[in-house]
């Protein structure tokens, strides 16, 4: 059970149970190894920039599978061959229901297919999800990528995320007010950087072990951020060498300055990638982000005040 208390400025700081048996780490050799031939849904000769995975255990979605409506014309995501995304569809996907969209940014050294291993531990039913690939390859085989901090790399990551959202909305039933951006380690930092640049595009942002991006350019639209009051979840393992209580205090002061609705959850572990943290992410999205997004209006359904007569 998560124990936490509500503080000022919508900051909540909690500690899950510290029972070691409650946490289960993925086998790194099984889950986080470079993609092998059986992990993809297309043959090496195919050039489609899309991979489809489904929460249904009987099959995987791919670009050649028999599909209905929007699924039969899957094509390249962009003209840049290094830009790829992977979609994960929930179990028993219903085209008439508007799903939340979870956009996942992988950790350095992996790729967009990390979404296939992560989503089953978050939820098999609640989301349509899309994994996006970082821009710079770090191995000769083209399986591993990392997030860079240069202005060009940040602009490319931002563009790829927004294009992935547009593509998901064009192909699947997505609620545009329920788009959540999440990432692991440097992917979490990039997720926050993108959310801070375009806060109105996201209902919330989650970072597992990724620090708040530094630099004045990250907060260039300060007035918009204060008005938006972005929902943020930071998940930290306090035994992680990258964790620093002083840095966390500094980042929380920054969140206070932009009036973010921040929740911090700390784990008795050396890595945030565990089943408890992923289950907590699902709980936070469903309990905090989704109810808040129900009050957001879409422009297509916006209304204006009407004057009534005294009769």
C-alpha cells in the first residue's frame, strides 16, 4: 500500500511498502536484451516502419495481419528510415471506445520495442500505447538507440513524439485529452522535456528514474506551464546511483515554480524498472490523470455562453 501525504502546491511524496518480496525485477537477459528475430512482427525484408503488438495472447498485430478498417493500410511512419514506432493494442480492443494513449520513451541502449515488454506490467486493458525510437544509434546492428541533448536531437525527438500521437489518433480510437507521456531513465528526462515544451498536448507525464531537464530553454513558456498545471509523476529508487536527494529537492522546487501537480514515489530498490513501480504508474494515471482529463473540452465540442431573456 502506498503511504503518502498531501503537501502544499499539490505535491505528494509517498513510499510504497518496503517488503522486498513485493518487488519483482524483470530478467535483464530475457527482457532487456537487443531485439532478436522472434521479437519483431515482420520479416527482415519488410520495410514497414510500424510494429503492432496486442494484449491478446493468441496473436500479434503486424502490418500484414488481416485487420478491420484503419488497420489495412499501415505504411511508413515518416520519410526518415531511422524513425520508427511500435504500437501496443489492449486486450479485446474496442474501436468504439476512446482509449487513453500512453507514449513510451525507452531507456538508452534499447529501442521502440521496449513498449512490448513494459505494457503488460502496466495494464493489458487500459491503454493504446506507442513506443518511439531515439534518434541516435549506438550499435552497428541498429538495435540500440540513445537520447541526445543537442538542440537538433531534442527537436527531432519532439517531432517524432507528436507525429506518433497524430498517427495513433488517425488509426485507433484515442481520446485526445488523455495522452500520457512516459519514459525510463534518460527516456523519462526526454519525456518531461517534451511535455514542458508542449504542455497542452499531454494530460500527464511520468518519469521512471529520469531527472528534470535543466536549462532555461526547458521552461521557456513559463506562463503557459503555470496556467496548464501539468500532472507529473516522478518515480525514484533511492538506491539508484543516479538518485540524489539534493537534486530531487531542487527539481521539486522547480515543479513548485511552474505550479505542476506533482507526485513523487520512492522505492526501496536500486532500479525503478520493477513491477510495483509500473503498477503504481497505472494506478496514478487511472486515479489522477484520467478523471482530470474528463473536465477538459475538445475544441470540436466547445460551447459558448448563451444569453437568456427575462421571459
